[in-house]
């Protein structure tokens, strides 16, 4: 027999998933996605992913709204990317610059040793 607390937890989780899906549907009515299939995928994903999918939706999907995509295409630009991508890109550039600086220091130290 299934314990009653597990049934209560399951019903709560299903209600939370339905609430998350409704939240995403309401937002998609205001800001439809550039690709029509994503208007279906996000709410269906929210049914079982609940709060994590809602966070991902507002972080990534809002950048792929029809208005933002058409504005970028009109100016012949790439669609906007999430801030985390640009941070990672800049972080890698900094990391590469740091290694180049260290390599130059090592080379200059080797040259100075050869002169002595």
C-alpha cells in the first residue's frame, strides 16, 4: 500500500508542474517564440521539470522571442545570447591572455639568462 504522504507529495508536485506550465503559456502568449514548436516544448517540459524549467525559460527562451529575433535579423545581427555565454567567452580570453603573458615572461627570463 502506498503511504498517504507520498500521494500528497505527488499531487503537490503535479499541481506545481501545472502552475509552472500555465505561467509559461501566459508568458508565451505575450512573447511568442521565434520557432513555433518551442511554444509547445517549454510548457510540456515545465509539467515535469517545474521550477528548474521555469528558470531556464526566463533565462534562455526570453532571448529567443519573436520580437528579439526579428529585430536582430532586420539589422543583420545574430540573435542575442544569454549573458553566461559572453561571460564564459570573456573568461576564456582572459585565461588565454594570462597564459600568453606567462609564456612571454618565461621567454624573457630565458633570454636574460643567456646574456649573462
